[in-house]
């Protein structure tokens, strides 16, 4: 599993966090990390998803192209 959380340690027990889920369907990148020691879950919002940026740029380009 990929570990890209700002801190690799569980804020509850200090154990190591492992990425258990990644979700981008909202247009933002949400990652979920779980501590294998205490099962504490940490959710991290990493900002706008790349697909959302590309989608918005394509829509803007299409609007500008059609307006000329």
C-alpha cells in the first residue's frame, strides 16, 4: 500500500499508518489511512483531483473556442 500521508505515525497510538482507501469521485482526493495496531482511521484531503482540473480546463477551452 502507498504511504503518502504527511505523518506515517498514528496520532492515537504512534503505530504505522497504511493507506487503505483513495476516493476522487467528489473532485477532491481523499485518502484513508488505518493504523494496524489500534485500527484508528485517519482521513486526509489532498485537494482537487487531477481529473477535475483537466475537466475544468477542457470545459473552459471549449467555451472560449465557441465564443470566438
